[in-house]
């Protein structure tokens, strides 16, 4: 590509970098989008695509590099500056106030006024109708509440809201994650018409099939760098996946050679919670690390929550150690040998204002002390042992958890579940958003855990993690288990393609 | 395109020590700072009372006032600590505890006492079930329940005040029970230590033991910090909250029984105002309004400080209405301070 200035790009980002403490999230990235183009941005979790788009949205004031919009150099240090520069963001999580009418949501902050006191409702409704027509919702009544319309319509209203600020560049971050396939087609029709109107569209998605359907150009990012940019017509599923995964980081994941005895420690049959997962069957063996893979929203977390009785299932049987078991609550599940490391550390994982000791012992309070007494002596050694094992720094059990870094907090969460002394541990995104060192520590702990003859169910979107740790993977798509990949077959490519529903590339053993 | 990706070297992690220092400071202050306040207030009391602060009469009146607030606070602190802010049904629990005791005085004093406490336990069980099991909003539910109880009391007794000696039948046994009932608020050990103060101190010792030494106290700490974290640590939150509210209401009913004995009447308005004055005392003692932090030792200091403050206001010669004004200001100040230290602890 030529490097001459103002070369007809709607968006031209040059050598943009953004550093977070400890990591370079975006590293010297050049990213260009033409007018009237749908440009897909791809990469695994943590590749830096969201950070790059956040730079564009004006959420950081300390990025480096230059950004040209329509050939004019712009500084994007606040969301207002980004909006003024013509950038519209459609976020994954809807940012609409659900109990408020559509037109008020659409025109938030700029409702037309009759005079100093009153809002010109007629004008507002007319303006809202106009915006809705642009996203194919011309017949929707703008005065009803957002909570009354479907998820898909809400997503379209969100786009209409962004269009209201007359952007030149529209960024859509996983807009289809909550939509059914017909709704996706409706969305695509809108995207095509917006493209015809000359908008430059950046489209972020994990679904490979969508990229081939809607995008003109695709840029792949990996580890904060732009790997490649190419017209969609010149790439294939395989080449995209290869670029996203890049050189396998196999060296980082020491080979894991646990002997798996045939003994079955857990089995679910016909496990169903209507609307979340259906007729799920799988089993787990002693010393095994089993991955449940699938895209976000495929029902992984819901299965885990049901296994430990946080949620109730509608039908199905759970066998633990060969016996049919029914836990009444999570406490009983823990006593029965099942632990669940939840994905949201801050909300349900750790009591942040309390000490490390309080947190590490929170699952096993009943085991320490006699009768109703809680003795603080005996378990001191246990807490110290667990936090040393997890290399928590500083290794002070009396320190408050919220004074630790994110990576160390995650290690403390892992220590808590190691201290719980369960035989089967379900790990839900155990290394999301942590640095490489903490990741390594947690992976080592998982391996040691499995080598002790205990078993792990791993739910992770981090594909190298699944490849490096797991003995077997079951593939979950839209709440159904569609197949199983044995250890030999687990590669990042096979997992990506299986989860995306590109059958044929790997032989999935149908259950 | 095929550049090698190096894993970022594991940099030593930076630790924000400021946060710990702040929280350590506010912890120490929360625990012991209140006793500094108590000592300062005592000096202030000596000045405004012109040296009569330490007379037997004044000590007695401080202890009596403190004892009632203290008994209720010894239970209320668990509700606050568990993250439920306040038990608004305290006034009617106190009133009903006193009224049931007086109503049953004919069965002998011990039985009457047990009935009064059992009434409190029943109210606590209902509160705990509604809040722990059905997840009703703790403030709205207890407030509404207080209203319901007050309705029940007025319908049952028609708004009458109950006097133990008139309720008691004209037998020796019943009259003796009534006399015993009155005497519990008027028994002194030595020259000025009242039985009420001793009961309160014993209740605080029990609270301290439950809070600091038992598994229940340890679990309550996690629940108070975050209900969801507790749930996802396998703690039976429903059971814990039912126990918490039962402890609180039992303490309130004991307070109510002594209140009725002290005033010689049991009526529906006996506990009025105790919901907020006890909360003020508990918060003064450094228990966080949002739960999870605080100690029984601190709460005891809060009760002392609140009692002495009220005593000083009397010495200054404030009338009841002006007292309300000062109490309101103190309450708002304490809530502000509480929210402030909450923010410092990174919770609010």
C-alpha cells in the first residue's frame, strides 16, 4: 500500500499503539477503511481488536500514532471528540435504556424543544421515524418502550441511534451475538443498504461464515499486531484461521501426558434447561481435563451453573462417581466434590474488600474448627500453602484482595478453589484478561490438579489454552453438543472451525 | 507475516500500597477510634455537668439509657454486618416483646419472659424467611412488617397500655410475678451498676463470640461483603439470614421487655425511634452500612458514645424536640462518614 497522505480512505489509522500496564495491547497497527466498504476485523480474544476500536471511540487519551478521518488528522481523546469526528459505535451490549420509549432513546441528549420547558414530541417522533426507516423499521411505533421490542429490533434501534449522530464510519462489535439466523439476515440487509449510502463500516465478528457473507475486506489481528489485510474474495476459511492462530505457541504449553484411567467420575444424561441447553450428554474421567467449546452464548456457563445446582435443570440426570446425584444447592455440590470457578471474578468470585485468607477459606468454613467454632489457627498453613502454590504476590494472607493486581486476584480465586478440596473442578474462563505469567501459573495448577487424579472441566474461549491443557473437547453449538474431538484432533484450527459450524474440516464424532 | 511472537516477560507486578494503607487506617480507626470519641465525650460531659457527671445518679441514667440501646444494637449489628442496612421492624418487635410478657404475667415471670422472647424469635424467623428465602428488599419488607405488626397490636389490645399489676390476677403468685417483672429494671449491684447494664454487657459478649469466633460469623462476613460471592462459595445464605434476623429480633424483644419493666407500661409505642437510634450507635461503632466490615467491640463503643452524647444533651438543657434535631444531624453525619469510608474501601 502507498503511504501518501489522504489517499481516499474514510479512516486511516497509522502506527497506532496502546499500552496497558504490562502489555502492549495494540502494537503499531495500520488500519484503513474505504468509503462504502464493509471491513471485517478478526482475531482471537485478546488480539487487540476491541482495544483498537476503543481507541477509535475516543475511550483512551494516551494512545500513540495518527488517525486521519477523510484525510483530516484528528485527535480522539474523548468519546465526544470521536463522535464529532464522525465515528459511530454499535456495541455488543445494548446501550439502550429499556424502560424508556424508542424515540427518547434515539434522540437522547438532543430532543427537539418547543420552548425552554417542553419537548416537541411531534417533531421528535417524526425524526425518530426517519431514523428507524433507515434501518428498515419504518413501521415501528417510536413511542413504545424499548423493553417491548425484540432483541433484534433493539439491536437495529441501537444502530438507528448511532446513525442519528450522522457518522461517516460505523463500528459494529459482534452485532449478531444475540440474534437468530433470520434476524442476522435482516441485519445484513440493513448493513448492505448503509454501505450503499456510502458509510464505511468496521465489522467485528467471531463467526467466519458472516465475514464471507457481508465483508468486502478483512483484516486479521493477533497479539496486538495487524497480521494481514486482504479482500474477502482472496481468503478461505482455512487461511483466515491460520492467520488468526498464527504460529502455534506449542512451546508455551508443555506437553501434558497424564494417564487417564477409564474410571468415570461424572456423567450427565439428557441434561436440559429449556432455552439454554438441550439434551446434553457427556462424561468425565479421572485425571482428565475436558473442554467444553463453543462460541459465546452457546450455553457453556449455563451448563456449568446447572451442574453445581446454582440453576435448576428441567430434565436430565447427573451421575457423580457412578451414582445418580441431585444436589439441592451449591454448598451440597461442593461437599459432593464439585467446584465451580465462575467467570466473573469481581461480581461472584471474590469478596474484594476482605483479606486473602477470608476468601481462600470461604468455601470451606464448615471444615475448620469444631462444632460451631471457627478456628483461625489450623488453616493458616493451608492458606499460605495455596497462595504460595499459586505464586500470589505479595504472599500475605492478611492483605485485602482489592489491593492485588487482576492477575493476582485471579490466582487467589484459583487458590480458593484448590483449598475447597473438590474432586471435579469446573473452570469458567480461568485466565480471561490476565497476563502471561499468571496464565502460566494457573495452567500449571490445572495440570497438577489433574495429575493428582482429579478432573477438570474447562470452559474457555482461549483456544491455545484448550489445545495446551485438554485431553478431550466436546463442541457445543446453540445449546446442543454437536460432537467430540479427541486429544489428537484438538488444534486451534479444528476447534475454531467446529465451533463455527464449518463441518467437514475435522471429523466430529457424532454422539 | 510469520514473525515470531514472544511471550511478554513476566514483569514484577506493581502493587498499589496506598489502598492498603488507607484501608488499614480506616480499619484501625473503625475499631478503636470510637473509644477516643467516648473519652472526649466523657471530658465534655464533665465540663457541661460541672463535675456532676460521675455522680451515682448520672451514671445510673447513662447506663439505663445505654443498656436499652445496647441490647437492641447487640442484635442489630448482625443485620447491618450481613449487608441488610437496618431492621425497621425493631420498634414493634420491642413493643410486642414487652406486651406479650405483660399479657402472660399470670403464668409466672419466667414463662412470661420466655413468651416475650419467643415472640421476638417468631418475628425474626418471618423476617429472615422473607428476606433470606424470598429475597424481599430488607428495608421495605421490615418497614411494612412493622406497620402490619402495629396494626395487629392495635386491633388486639385496642390501643390500650398494659400494666403488669392490673393484668395480673389478684393472687399472690401473679402479683409476685408482676413485682419481679418491675424489679428487673430496678436491680442494682453495688451502688449504681444496674442489672440492665449487666444483661447488655453479657449480650454484647455473646455477640462478640458469635461474630468473631464462630463459623456463622465467618460466613456472615462473606455474605455481608457480597451476597453473590457467598452464594458462589456454597454458603447457605438463606439459612444464614434467617439466623441473623432471629438473633436481631430476639435481642430487640429482650430490649423491649426491659423497656416495659422500666416504664412500668407496655404499649405499642414503646420502641418508637429505636430503629434509627440503634443504627446510629452501630454505625458510630464503625460497622459499614453496606456490610462486611465492623466489629462488636467497635459497636459497643458506638453504643457508649451515643448514650453519653444523649446525656450531655440533657445536661446542656435541650428539650426533647431539639434533641431530635441533634440526633438527626448526628445520624446523617455518621451515614456520610460511613459512605465515605466505604468508598475508600473500594466498595461503594
